[in-house]
C-alpha cells in the first residue's frame, strides 16, 4: 500500500475575517488563494490548480454541514495553501462513475481520462485537530497540459476524542501522529487506510 509519514505538520487556524461564502470568495481572490500552486508550493505533489468553482464547492451548504462549524471551514480556507502543502497522498484511485443513486462506485465503471488523488492533512482550530481531506482530480488526457491538476476540498471534519490533541515541543511546529489522523478513515472501497 501507500507509504505514509509518521507525523504530519499541524496548520494552526484562526477565525477567518469573513462570515459568508461570498466574502470568502472575495478574500480568496484578494489574497492569492485561487490559482495554480507550483510543485514547490505543494511540497512535491505536482502543480495543483485551485479554481473559483472548487472553492464554491468547498463553501457550499452541503460541504459546510459536514464540518464541525462553518467557522472552521472558513478558517481552513484562509490557510488552504499551507494545508495542501503539508498534506500527504493517502490514496490514488480511478474516477468511478456515479450511479442512478448519485453515488460513485466501481460497479458503475470508470472515467478513463481522470484519476482521483486523496490527500489528508491536519489543521488545528482552538486546539482541536481537524482532519482535512482534499480530493484532487488529475486529468490523464494529454490534450490538457495546463489542467494537469485541479482540486476541490470535499470536506473538513474535526477529529474528536483526543485529550491532548496538539503537541507543541519547545515552540517548534506542532505535529500530530498520522495514526491518530487516519484513525477510522477508509479508502474508496471501504477498507481502512491504516492496516493493523
């Protein structure tokens, strides 16, 4: 399977200076969050494009409902590029098509021109470690060289039940054990990402 790091850098979040999706989009535009991240920016994960449409999806009502709070979602948007840089590739799988029920499944066949890359990273909001899952759609069709990577965050969820969530050793960058981060996380086939 995939090789994961032992620990992941925790990106510390503060309350965002906006309270609604429209203001969030304006902030993302004004502060250079939208656009292409270089391979260096992403920590060697290739060029990743952050589009307005991907932010629209991130800030949609259904996406925000999956978060602990809308404030958490907005706080993550502010540090989105840092979160992506410090995230690691947890899974790569084909782009399964949607069935009549709207769910993606291997039984429905695959879209051969797209590959799905799933990243996990850690953000801390009020000292709660939050698992941040970023889904990247990778275009395999060679006719789109400038759109080799486009991404959307599909959800941001708060990890619960950690008594001592974020360790800060000697004021160095806080980190979280990947075993804690990925505890209970399953891949696209429903298998746990961490075996054993």
